[in-house]
C-alpha cells in the first residue's frame, strides 16, 4: 500500500511541465481529441505511477485496432492476487467553442456502456461495488461513480461533480487520490489473505 509520504501523494499534477504543455495544447483553437488524451494521460500517470503498480492505458486513435467499445483511457492496478483490474475509466472529447448538453450526454452514455462491459467481466470477491470514471471535454471533467446497491444488485450512476482542470485542480486531485486510496486499501486486504 502506498503510504501518504509516497512520491505521488506529495505531487501536485499542475506543477508538472508536461501537464502544463498538454493543457496549452488543449486550449488551441483546433484542439484534437488526442490532445485531451495526452493531458489526462499526464495527469493520471503522475497520480497513478507505474512504480506503484499502476498502468495508464490510452486507446490508440491512429491504429484503430482496438474495438469501438474500448474506453479512451483506463487506469489499471496490479494487485497482490496477480489481477490487473480497471480502477478508473475515462471517455474524452475535444472541445468545440460551444459544448452542448448533447455532447456531455453522449459521452456519459458511452462511459456508462464501458461500465456495463466492466461489470460483465467482474467475478468473485474482487468485484467492485463502485466503478469510477470520468467524462472530459476539453478542459472540463465530470466524475462519475457506478454503484451496485441492494440485494438485487441495482446499478446506479451518479455524478460526483463537474470541474475545470485548472480552476478546480485541487478538487480533481483530491478526488483521484481518494480513488487511489480505496484501491490501496483493497490491495492491502488482498495481501493479508
């Protein structure tokens, strides 16, 4: 389990030069979706580093070898039981001058489809009660939690807030750290068994 003193817990993603570069790229007039991917890849890699057992997987937009139902970005974690579950899923889009509610709704529906695919692949005690994800359009991000509740396993998707990557950077970083802390707790429990 990563202690509160680990490198990623002492790091502020907004101080990293590569993140600043990626944010500037997203702010360009004709920003492409892959620039939004780059920004989030940098942020997520800073907070979920490989040396702590995390891997940030970005869909290859050029090769088109991945299925259309693959998420744009996923964060996976190597657990003590040698599984590599997805702990965070992201759907992102480039920002047009005017982002419409329809754009957010379509991206959120896509994220919900990814969650459904993840739920189908879950088995056993390692199955997550809550799946974490986000929809990012340009410099804004909305975090989502997909929960299984009750004896019948009713599924609910709830927004956890819409944030601007620069203006609400502390809230974004704290939310992502909470996801990481929960994953570290699960890994610690698995290593005791």
